[in-house]
C-alpha cells in the first residue's frame, strides 16, 4: 500500500494568493508538484475529488488510499490526465466489482463534469 503523504496546499499560479486545496488524508501524490499544478489549472476537479473521498471510503473501506498521478501523453497529441488509483484491502476481483458499482452509482454522474481530465481506477501493487 502507498505511504500516506502529508496534506499539501496547491499554489494558485494566477494570483499572489495561495489556495488551500486540501483533499484529505486519503489522497497521496506520486509527483506532488505535478499534481498541484494540474489541480491549479483544473480547479473544478477539487470539489469532485473531495466528494469522491466519502464515496470511496463508503465502498472500498476507510483505509482505502487514492494515489494521484498526472499522466502525460509522450507524443503531445492528447491532453494530460489526472488518474486516481484506488488501493484497498479488498481482493482484486472484489475491488473490481466494487469499482463497477461505484461507476454505475456515482462516477457516471460526474463523468460529464470531468470530461477526460480525471479518471478513477483500481490500483494494484
């Protein structure tokens, strides 16, 4: 399971003020600076991630951790995307079934808001 990272504030590069975009303890960052820059450029994702926190805890367990990582298209043809990899103590088959219910019951309703800017998946390993 991923190590828990300290909470981080995201820097609003468009102003002198700093925005506190604390997502909570469930979220850890593979590359903190890259994720922070992405969220600063896509601030509409922050409330969705905050809402997802309780949805993920309810379905995957309170111990579930979500590792956030920005994936860049190496060829530059596609836009960058923020991926959240949900890691829980569930067996892989069970985790995939829970993810399917999560998608059907909650995530599909949010997919139009996030377009291709955010994806939530099961993280293994």
